[in-house]
């Protein structure tokens, strides 16, 4: 290969690169016309909005039902504990009364008057 062939091939390569860059950056993308129908858009948004609202309401109802069940269980548990406490208090009071009844009042002896002396 002589110098002239190398320079020719190099020139073709550089010219090809420049042509490709000009073609790449020279094109502008076609702008699509902005035609949006406001009525169609709003109807589509409203249908999606209604669907989401219905789903949220359904889920919130499920949550409220679950919380009501949990509250009922907690209330039943609390009532059972209160009943046990009241029963224990009644039994303790009954034991105290029985213990007092067993201890008969002792006959008190008359006290001797104190004499100073």
C-alpha cells in the first residue's frame, strides 16, 4: 500500500463519519399534532376515579368490620376479667365475714380501777 491509497481510504472514512453525523443531527423528529378531546379524557378519568373510589370504599368496609370484630373480642375479654375480679372480691368478703363469725366476741372482764400508790 502506498501513501495515496492510505490517504484516500482515510478521506473516505472521515467523509463517511461527517455525513453520518450531519444526517443524524440534521433530522428533527416529526411533531405529532396535539389533539386531545377534553370530553373523552375527562370521561376516562372519571371512570377510573369511580372505580378506585369504589375499591377504596370496599376495602375500608372490610377494615371497619375487622376492627369491630376485634373490639367485640376485647370487650368480651374485659368483661370476663371483670366478672372474675368481682367473684374473687365476693369470695374474699365472704371469707372475712366467716372468719369474724368464728371469732366470737370475748367476754370482757371489768377493768380494775387503778389506784395511785
